[in-house]
């Protein structure tokens, strides 16, 4: 086999693909931590079509979803003076969070990596919901106006209904701020409770040391959550 042929063959080697994807995801995560959002998204785009070719596509795709959502939520925080509900929903964060929910439900918590993915999923959902609720409390008509805006593509409409009720839901339509706030709050409570119970079930046979690591993570999530909503 020639050198060129070997190179082409290596392009499809699962180990090599896995290494390249993980490296790009790690670069994207580092760029996110440095607030270099453009670089983070560029690296995510490079990996999107390769996730299914990895050795563990479920974990890689959840990691991808979490970085994508974190990028847009942190960008919104930094640009809070100019960001709007429409600008946040147009990023498809709601859709990616819903996709992540389906993947997390099939993820078994077996080690620190999977536990961290699960905890980050809870945090991102809470952050997204609080951001939306803050918008609705400040401007109760903002989601109604978003839905009525003809400049927004149809594919971007009903983002919150999709996030709350499912990707295939085309019937529910909620534009009243008080109902949306209530539904978002209930979803956050459900996600927190369901995923902590899942961790406790999956980790029953693991070491005491690691179990206490998860216990501390969950306690932190609960106290942040309670402080967050009591403040709201």
C-alpha cells in the first residue's frame, strides 16, 4: 500500500477519528473558557459531521451539545445589555437542549466523565430557563412578539413549546408569560429531581469515594437552584 493510500485509509480509522474529534472538542471548550466564542463555534462545526464515526458517539455528541449551548448562553450573559429574547432563541439553544435531554436519558452514569456530563446538563437547563424567565418577567409580551414577527423563519418559531413538550410537537402553543414561567420552572424541577435520582441509581455499586464526589456535586446543584429561585 502506498503512503498516500495509507493516509486515506487512516482518515477512516475509528481511533484516529475519535482522537481528532476529541481534540477539536477540547480546543472548542478551551476557547469557550477564554470567551473566544467564534473559535469555539468554528471547532464545533468541524466536528459535527464526524460525531457518529467516533467510538463512543453518545458521549461525544452530548459533549458537543453542552459546549454549543454554553457558548450561546455565556455570549448572551456578556452581551446582556443588547441581547433580546429573539436573539437567544434564534441560536437554537432550546432545540439543542431538547436533543440533549433525549441523549442524557439513554446515558448510563458509570464514571466521573458521565456524571459531569449529567450535572452540566442540569446546570445548562437551569441557566437557560432562568434567562428566559428573566426576559418574560421584564417584558411579558416578548415571546408573543417573537412568535408574531414575520421576519423570523418558521423553523425558529415555537422554540419554547418544543423545549417544553418535544421536538415533534406542533400543536401546543403558549404565549402567555405567566404560563410559560410556570412551565419552565416545573421543567427545571423535574430535570433536577429525575437526573439526581438517576445518578443515585446508576452509582449504587461504585466506590464510596466517588459516590461522595457525586453527592457534593448534587448538593451544590440543589443549593444553587434553591437560592436562584428564592432570589427570583
